[in-house]
């Protein structure tokens, strides 16, 4: 009696490995943008403790210098008051070149609330 063999063929293994590698390459390029987003969010929350618009922008720029933030500057922030509380909002895009004409566009936004 012949036993039926199970498992992946060599071609199936190579295709599976290629898919995993592609996802890993995208994840490696995506990780720094997520780290930068978290740094921007922290800086916006710290800056919201300022009293004037100029002070808030200055506090954000100082935090951006320390945390090496390049996607958002203090002048890009939207600052408003809501129920006697300062709210700092930001929005920006990051583009990641994948291959040839393919790009991955990430849109980030957040606020100090």
C-alpha cells in the first residue's frame, strides 16, 4: 500500500517564503514611521501645556529637535481651545517607495486630547 504524502512542495515553499519576505520588507520600512508618529503625539501632548500659541509651537519644536521629528514642525500644528483646554492637532503624510512605480502612502493625524 502506498501512503499519501503530505506537505509543501519546493515551489510552494519558495512562494510562501517570498510572500513572508515581502511582508517583512514592508514592515521594516513602516516601523520608523510608526515610531515617529508616537514621538509626534507625545510632543503635541507636552506642547499643549503652553499658554500662548507661540509658546506651544516653541515647545513642540524643542521636543521635535530632541526626538528627531522631521515630518511636522511647530508651524504645522492646529491649535485651538476647547472647554478651557488647549487642543493641539496635527496631520501629515509619509510615502514609502516599494518598487518601481509602487508607493505606500501613510496618512497620520492626531491630537493632544
